[in-house]
C-alpha cells in the first residue's frame, strides 16, 4: 500500500527535522505521516509517529500539544491491543511534566502503570 510507504517517508523526514531542530517542519511532516497511518489502520506505525511527535513537542516545550497527543493516544489505546507499545508515550510525557506539574506527571504515571497491569 502506498500509504504505508508515504507514512514511513514522512516519519523519516520528521525525525530528520527534529534532529536538526527544525521543529515546525518536523511537526508538519509527522502530522501527514499520522494521517496516512490512520488511513491504513497501522497502529504500530501510529505509535512510532506519536512518539516522534511527542519528542518534537517536548523539544519545543509545547504543553498544549503534548496534552493533545496524550489524549489521542489514550483514545487509540482503548480501541486497540497495542497497549504495551503505547505505554512509553505516557511515561515520556510523565517525565516531561515531573518538574512542571507533579499532579499531571503522577496522573500519567498512574495511567501508564494501570495499562500494563
């Protein structure tokens, strides 16, 4: 399927842009990649894209976008069996918030732990 390769290509571009601190380009390409991955219902690919998007938003200190990604992943997690792959997203977001918002961090950690038990 062309969408699979297209999503992978945009994911790779997004990673490169993140690595070179061009985060607005990274976000743009990663959102296209996510759209393509959703079209083909490839949850593993979606998780990879969400992880890179989260990385992008953490590098930009974009709390609002981090919260949006966390909510999207929660919705995806409730609908799919790839929960184990998604827990890292919640742990990474919890780590990000540890010094900014301890309550949010604790909530994300609790959610993550409940996912794996």
